[in-house]
C-alpha cells in the first residue's frame, strides 16, 4: 500500500504545474501518468506572454519563436494588430519536460504507466485504484487530496460523476514557410464555410511553421485543413492532431466529497478559452488557483477570476459562432487605431480587462454584436 499526501492524475502542463506548486509548499505529492513516457506527441503551441507571469519564470527551453504582430484576414478585408509584448511559440513536449524537471526537483514523485480506475473515500481519506501496466495489476494508493489533470475525456471526472466536457479537434500541418514570410507574424484567416473559428499560420522559425484550424471533429478538421493547405500552396511536412475541451459555465472544478479535497484542472476541468480553443495559460492559472484552494481548504479569488474570464470568452464565442463572412469584414473594418491600441495593451488572456475599453474605443461593435444575437443560429455548432 503506497501513501502520498496529494495524488495528481495526469502529466499535463496543468498537472505538472499543480504538483510543482504543492510540493513547493511542503506537500508530499505523487503524480501518476498513464503514458510510459512524458511529453509526446509533439505539438506546436502559441501562448501569450501571460504564461511567464503565471509560471513565475520564462520557459526559455520550450520557446521556438517570438511573435510581434497578428495579421487578420477575412474574405474581403485585411488588418494587422501589433503586440506590446510578444506571443511565444512553444513546443509542447519541451514544455512538459521543463515542468516535469521542476516538479521532480521540488520533490514530486512521477510514476509512469499508471491509469486511473476508481476512487473511494473513507473519513476524509481517499483510496485510488490505479492500473499498473508494468505488473498488470490494480494498485491501491492512499491520499489526502486529489487533482484530476488527465485532459480531455478525464477518467477522474467520469468516476466523480462529472459529465464529459464537450470537445473540439485541433489539426495542424507543419509546413515549409513560403519565401518572404515574416517569421514574427502570425496570420489568421476567417472562413465560415470551413470552421467556426479560424485558420492560422504560426511560424516556428524562418524555415517552418504550422497551419491549423479548430474543427467540430478530427475528420472535419483534417479534411478542411488539407483543402486549405492545397489551396494556399503550402508543403505539408507532417501533421499534428489533438482534442481540446470546450468550456461551459456549468462545469465544476471541485469534486464534491464528504471530507476530502479533490479538484479538476486544465482540460479535465474545461479551462479553455472558448474564443480560440487555447488552454495552456488558463489551465496553468487553474492549477495555481487549485493549489491555493487545496492548501487553504477554500475557493480563492483567483479561481473566481478565472471563471469570470472564461465565462466572457464563452459569451464572445457564442456571438462569433453566428457571424457571417460579411460580419468579419465589418469587424476588421472597425479595428481602427483606438481599438488596436486596446488589443495591443491587453492579451487574449486578459479579455476581462480589455472588453469594455474595446467597446468604448469602438462603439460600433455593439450593433455588430446585437446583429449577431438577433440572427437565427439553427444548425450551427456552438463552442
């Protein structure tokens, strides 16, 4: 019978960061990951500079590139938004290895090849059933607290009677960059006939980048991406695919138990921005908030602030899902100097701070939003 003070299920970025924070506070932490290796599959990510503020350090080892401007393209319009601080292009596997190293040095015991199977509680003490692939046996692990960080389709959430969060599919093609491509500019295309979100080109270096989109499912995303890559003359070198959780306001992060502390974080909790389907920074924020809540036995202001931020992204996404291509033309037309100044000052992980300032800078956004609300949305997929 193994014992640990806190058990973390899942070596996701949120899970590793949660384990690291708890261990730094003196907790005895064991982290269990079902894979037999940390990190894979590789995936290129783009995050705002908020990642460094949440982590408390710049993840230099994982950084591939810095992005200083975003070019937005609708069917008939184009505009460029410059950034006050650069977005970071990260390699997911390197970020995982970086966080795993910090967690181990803080004292976290990381065990690979363990799958979560069940949970029982007795007088404030948890008993976890974990399948050990090496021995082929189910082992019982005792813990005082539990963190479910096992991503989309979380087994911890299912066992705890939480509904499986809605999900979407991210599909990316790693491509050779065309000549004259600016390696510090991300390009974003809005094509409502192919995706409710957008296509993107994220440069990794002067030579390569990733073209991708978010789709309702992997087949739809793959088919639409292949058409986009062919239409724009990109040379696909390899493909990356992943499912991401979709945030919903009803999603709870605390697992209700009689006397034990148990939480969900990251994709397992649906802590993903609905506007972009990006969840690295918000998942890390969720992990930091959870660590504080677990240590102090109460939900903190940081977790409430994250819920408000994600709730606003959810509202904006519900409007964008009703946009037509002409609405995106109008939106880009409205991004004048004042509106761009707000977008430059605030990252997409600070929508709460930017929202009303953006409306003041460009009042015509309100009629555009009202038009979206009034439009029938029958048959459209909603994030």
